[in-house]
């Protein structure tokens, strides 16, 4: 009986050796790939946490510079963020903050350049939308109306499309294109949720242009 078991074990051992000889190299490489991927993922997560912590610290520097109305320090801190953490949310949020501060201090060109950077390279559509709206507003104020329209004609997310359409109406009205402005305001009226207070402002603009709107219906031109 014992010899029978020994023979069976030897056969199983021979099968295992044959299997490992045939597939062992492949299995080893698969395991190495899996373990390597896991290690790389953990390393990436650690790098992300480290980058976020450093970017957060630099964002605080931008905030302090803005609070101190120190334009030179604002630009320097933002430049550091762009050089070292350009792909992070913190860098682009800092860009929005810095642009507002630079504009308030009369550095309009620097504010426009910063907003353009955020609009072009921000990691999320929401940040890009905010940057485009603010940039369009600065361009509109500086009478660069065609440039403002270029920013507003880019597709926006559903949450921001109503505001973009409304501002497009403002720019078109400034260009003397009342019919096109009405169409833009009507689009804004349809895009902005009924419960949003800002919808009343769009209603007032349409009324000033001879367009009557009801609370829950699309706008209609008064004949």
C-alpha cells in the first residue's frame, strides 16, 4: 500500500515538474507584472498625495499674497505652482484667485493671460468654464467683443451654459446686434433652471428688448 502511494506521489510530482517546466516562466512573468503594477499604483498614489500636499502649501502662499494685495508676490507664487504642480486642481484654482487679484490691481493683461492658461489647461470642465466666463467678461469690458464671443461660443457644461448664453447676449447687445442678443437671452432663459434667481435678470433683459416671458414657458417676442 505504501509503495502504491509513493508511486502515486511520484507521478503527481512528475506532473507538477512538467507543468512548471512548461508554464513556470510565464507564470513568473505574470506574477512579476501584477506585483509590479500594484507597487507602481501604490507609488503613484503616494506621489499624488505628496504632490497635493505641496501644491496645497503653495496655494496658501497665493492666498496670503492676494490678501496682502502684493501683485509681485502673487505672480511669483503662481509661477511656482505652474512650474511644479501645473496638473493639479490647486494650481488652476490658484490661477482663478490670482487673476481676480491681478485685475483688481490694474494688471489686466496678466489677469487675461492667467485666465487663458486655466481655460486651456485646467483638469476639469468646471474650472475651464469659470475661467472662460471670467475671461469673456474682461474682454467684454475692454471692448474686445469678438474675442469675448470666441470664448463664449465654446461648448460649456450644462451647469454653466445658461450663464454663457446670457453673457453672449450682453456682448451681442454691446455690438448692436439686438436680434442675435434676444436669441441668446432666450437660450439662456431655457437653460437656466426655473428655481434660479438669476433667471429674473435674464427676464428683465428680454423685457427691455420687447420680449415677454412667462414664469415656466419659453420666451416669446411681443408683436
